[in-house]
C-alpha cells in the first residue's frame, strides 16, 4: 500500500492507513518509445539488486530532487538523451524482502539524442505486446500493463439506433479499448450483439471487454471482461481464461481487492458529476489521487470525463480517462 492523501467530505478511504512516504526508496523510471512504437528497456548489471533482469531506464532520486529533474538527469547519464517533455504514467509502491520501493514512472513524449547504454548496460527496443516475453522485476508488472493500455477507455451507451455505425465512428477517431455495456439487451439478443461488435472491433484491431459474467465473456471469445463492483467483490480469485480482466471500483476496499486478485486495470468513479447521476457524491481529483496511490494496477478516471480532462487525470495518478458520452462521438 502506498501513501495516500486525506480526503474531505464522505470519503470512502481510511486515511489513517497511509504509511510514511519516507519508508520508500524513490526511483524514477521512463517509458521511452521510438517511431516504430517500440519501448526502450535496459538490463540490470549481474552484480546489482535484481541483477540480470530487464527494466525501464531510470534511477534513484537525489536528496531533495523533484521527479522531473531526476528523470532528465538519469536519462542523460544512462542513455545520453535529453528529455524535452514527459508526463506521469503510473506510480508503483512495492515491498521487496530487503526494501520498499516507489517506482515513479513517466512517459517521455519528446526527446533528442540517440539512446545508448553509457554505463555498459545492454539496451533493447521491444514492441509493447512483447514486453512480457522478458523477465522483469515483480514491481514492473503494472508498468508493463500501463504501457500496453491506451489513454482512453470507451464505455458504450446502451445499444440504440445506428449503434454499430456510431461505434465504428468512435474507433475511427482513435479509440482502441472498448467496454460493451448492454444491460437492457435480452440474453438471446446479447449474443448476436456481441458477435457484431466483435467484428467491428477486430476489423479495427481494438480490444473488446464485456461487462458481463466472466464465464459468458470467455464463451463468447471476448478479449476480456469488465467486472462491476458487485462481481468484483464476489470473486475470490482472478477469472480464468481471459486475457484482460478489469473492474469498477468506488472505494478503498474495492481497489485493494482488485489488486489482490491481480487484475489488469481498474476504473475509479465517480470523479465528477454526471448527467445520469447528478446527486451522487463525487471523489473529485483529490479523491482520485487517494485511490490511485492505493492501487497496484493502472487506473482510469470515470465520471464526467472527456479528453479535456486527460492532463488532470495524469497529474492525479491515472492511466487516463474512461467515458461514455465524452468519448462516444
């Protein structure tokens, strides 16, 4: 569990559980991507802690150093590149037997120079979907998932007129991760709907998760399942047979249970007020930060979100945003 920040009014988070941040060795790490969308990784020296394993380049912060400055310094020293722009990706709190570590990971969006292993470390460029072929430290697992996930997660509205046409339009706009949410469709019609939506998504090379029973999602050949909070809390282990398993979370207990099950990512809500639930108590971005700090997997912010909220979501620890109307264009 990582350090959190106290929330005001009706918080579902027990701030008294927050440990002192000084317990953690603060390390900055970078996701650097080339023009072919390959990710840069480096290999730890054999004599070092976790020697021989692959990692994302970076290193320990110096006393009093802020993460952005430390990131630039480490990448210049290790790789010989100059970072011009970067944004937060994910923060991972992990306790190894000999030390607790905070991995403060940033996605580098603009840099100059040609990366090289200036400290004698082997480096390699690898496709994001091949990262799991290499052996990384345990703390890096959620980072790999964050690298593989997009900034936006589309949750579909209930199917209506021209549903597939509108879905195709959304995917053409750049959406690459979709949750099919169809609560009002009959069981017989649901299978037909899923088949049609799968065809659209596969043609666009888009991942499709079903908001449904995990066994049904597996039977229908979906890429994954999205568990509502009730299904999440009823699970004693991660649903088997599915490549991607995600869940909706609204409280500390749900966030921690999703982490204990080893899910791939979660959606936290409601961050802001929505038209569908105008009277709901919202987390706000400060509340989002509390739950992202407790999470051990990537987090999407849901509730009144649109692409204009992406920077705010990044700054408060989220992978990006999830939305219905904000992304259903």
